[in-house]
């Protein structure tokens, strides 16, 4: 007990907060489970992970970027509207705009299949650290470690598939690479869109309200898992497939919640860095600045073209939403870092950790804070430049994407000098004029941001833009779009022929590749050393606080977070813990002046006389990207909501959790059911969930 008290005394801001944590389920610490019971969880531990009706069996990884929950014996899945955004968009046309008008499949035959979408059920997880971390492993480079882990993963996967061919296994590092867990999954790849409300409600408030409270967004969509009719197991899409009958599904509560009630989320949080050093946070700050600076430029062009054309809006709705989400997140995270003095707090902790190391001798010959600082000082400007480069030229306009792929990652077909590259026609997903202007704007912006780091300007700036276009970046972008064959349908490119480099887009891609490789090489010279020092920093913290439970950073594996329904206080103003229909109606009335509050007249009518309808609510649950769509359960494993956002004051949570201010925002299941009933008249779905 003396050791625990000392740790709490010396390191209060980094000690385990009651509601903090993204906990793996198979090894949930007893102290955490006891705290959950103290908050109001009323079921045995087995109902979380081990029992036939364990609630984790209803929770899914949704398509590798979100979370979801199965809610019926016929495989209905709830996730967020923004998680289903691309599926809804991909089925939309100007004539049948499901994004704008919503969608309801009145029969199972009307449910829409989706390419490259899936859900994964976690089957098992176990600690395999002793098989991985040996003295020889610790001497390996990061690339050699990756090869070694891949070999272990391949062998274990073979054993798993021999027992059940529908399973897959993956190995991931936990606790900054100090431990390794193997997780077994079952993937279902026939996932069909069933129900989506209009974008005006599914994304109500848009960027105006994103990461803000109070919220009224009805952020949900509904899909269905389909399975092999003979085995009820995974199968590729087929018209013969039938609805999947899950082992367990979540029951929906209509009782709601009160202030102080227990709340639990389960889902797949993507990435956190709460063990990160103060020097790592400084670097993250610089990366955040680069991200939001470039995305602001790109989004201005996208928005202008989307506002001018419905066809363009449909193509770019999802791209704009994805870009703007972490544009605002990066702004908010940096403001939180500043407002709470996080870098200095981390420095204080590191100083105290060093004192503990000096007094105990633990890690004295391994963890070197001076070395860690020097390494980060060498890397920070390179990393910032790489972020500007990546945000400017990766996945923005179609020509840049293809220009880079022509030199990186495109596998030619054919033999000898007849080997060639052909790009798939994806013209339905981008617009010529929009992309052309995006490239011009980002070329100009990249040069301006790289004034102090001009060594990272690709050669085409001096050799082509300045000499042939008098420094006009947009003119160069126009030239590329007009004269490169990269965007021509069915055009063939022969990498082994001299004519390959004559295409201006291919030449553009080679210059980009040269800079990209230079940046990656310089980062690579430092990454292993920094990663090793960060691993040791985490290990030292775990050792110093060995009598306290610790969770690993998020890495898109299933996690549990527990807490309470609870408001927060900011500057003497109580936030309230829930919103009701009148607050939505009040915002709707501002629709003429704030576009993101504008909804269809028939939807306005739905909320007349619904003054007691609960919409969204706050909990102290831990949340980050990837948690979107995570089910929110009460103390009896009943579904009360879907997590969809955090508040503005939680935006530093990826690197530091503030239990006083950080909140998870969820959409109330009663709001979801109301919209399915009153707007969608989805009786067959409502009956299915009873």
C-alpha cells in the first residue's frame, strides 16, 4: 500500500482516474470490475466476456474504421450515420439521392450490398508475449521484428484456420511493444444497407457542432449481415445468402438513464498515445498544425464546388466529412495541449520518473531522457515536413494518387517490356474540375509552407512551374490534367519503355517519389531509436506503478470503457447531461442562417409536441476515433445509445485523459427508434428488434 500511495502522491495527473481507460476484456483487472460494480454494473464478469450470452459477442468491428452492435436475431447492425456515410453515398445518384433523402429497404430484397465492407466478431484474445519477446528479439531492428512477428502470425493463423476455416488471427503490440496479444476474429463480408435517415438529421449540426456540446445529431445507420445459407457462416456476396443468425445480440432499453447511472461502451478505439513523452507531444503538436493548415485549404475548394453542383456534392460528401473531422480535431487538440499545459505536465512527470530510476536503479542503463530529447530535436522538422507533404499529395486529387502509384505499389501485368499498368476507372468518385483546382491550391500552399525547408520541394517547382509557367501552380495543375494520360480510361503505361517518363503526370509522380523517399529515409534513421526509448519509458512507468492497473493504448482492438452519465462544468456553467427535442427545434429555426441546422419541413413537423423526447447524452466514458458506433450499455448490458463524438474539451484525450472535462457523446436509442418509427415507418425492423 505504501508504494501505491507514493505513486499517487508523486504523479497525481497520470494516475488512474476512476473513469479513464480502454480495457481489454479477457484480462480485465479485478479492481476495474469492482469499480464498475460500484458505479452500478449489476451482472457477473462472465456476462462481459466468457458466457454464451456475453455482451462482447454482439459488438463488431465495422469495416475496419468504426464500431457497431448487432441488435436482432436476423443480424441487424447499428452503427453511426457517419460510419455508413460512404456506403450511403456510393448508392446515391442525382435521381435517387439517399444521402439527401434517406433510405429504407422495405423488404430484405431491397437491402443494398456494399463493396469492400465487412464486420468482424472477436472470438478470442490471449497474451503471447513470451513467444515473441526473447533476448534475440530485443536485439532486432524494427523491420526484422516485423518479419519475425509476421512469421509467428502466419504459423498461428494456420493452426487457427485448421480448426475453423472461417477464422483469422492477428498479432498486435500492446503497451508500446512491451507485450503482444493474439486476437482471433470471424469476418462477414456480405454487409447490406438497410436504413439511413436524411443527411440533415444524420449529420445535423455538421462542422458547426462537430466536437461540441450540446448536440442533437441523430447519428445512426442500419445494416444487415448476410451469411452462407447452409452454414450460417461467412460468405462472399451472393443473392443466395440469407440473414445471419448471431450467437447473441444486444437488447434495446427503452427505460433510458438518469444522471449518475452506470454507462459502458464496447468498441474498437483506433489509436491513442497516452504513454507518449513530452517530446513526442511537441512533435504531435507540429503535425497537428500541418494537418489542419493543409486541410483548410483543400476543404475551401471542395466546399465551393460542392455548393455549385449536386453531382459534385454527392461525389465529395464523404471525402469532405472525413477531411474536416480531423481538421477540427487537430485544432482542438492543440488548443487543449496549450490550455492545460500538457507538455510541462509531462516534463514534470518525466523528472519524477527519473528520480525514481535514480533511487531504484531500474532502467538506469537503458532509458535516457537526454538521448530521447536529442532524437526528437533531430526528427521534429522532418516529421512536420512529411506531414505537409502527405497532407498535400496523398489521397487528395486523383492525378496525384495515380502519379504516385505509377512508381509505388502498382503491379504491372504482362511480361518483359510489355509489362504495363492500367488504372481502374473510378470516375464516379471524383470530379475533373474540382480535383484540378485542389491540386493547384495545394501545390501553391505546399511551396509557401516549405519556405524554410526548401530541400523538400520536388524538382518540378524549379524545373517546370517556374521555368514554363512563371511560378503559376494552378497553370501547372491545369497542364497536368489536360496533357497527362494518367486519367485516361484504359490508358496503358509501360514502365520499362522510354515513353513512360514522357508523360508529364508520370514525371510529376517521380519527383514526388524522390522527395517522399528522402523524407522517409531521414525519418527511418531515427524511428527505431525513438520507438525503443518510448517503449522503455512505458515500461518504466508500468514498473514504478506495478501495483496499479494499467490499460494499453488503443490499437483498434476491442476495448471496454466504463463510467457514468454525467454533465461537466466549464467556467461555472453546468453543461447538462442530455438534450431534448425543444433544443433541436430551436436550432432548426436557425436553418436559414446556419446551413447545417436546416432540415426538411416534414421532419420539423415530427418534433411538434415531443418536448420530452431525449436526443443525445453525455457520459464519462473514454472515447477516441474508431469508437464511433460503439454501443453504450447500462448496468444490465442493455443498449441505451451509440457513441458518436467527444466534446471539445476531450480533444487532448488521445494523449491525456481529463476526467473532469472529457465526455463521450451518445445518441439516445429512444431518439433512434423514434426516427425509425415516425420518419421511416420501419415497422418490419422495429418488430424484428423486439
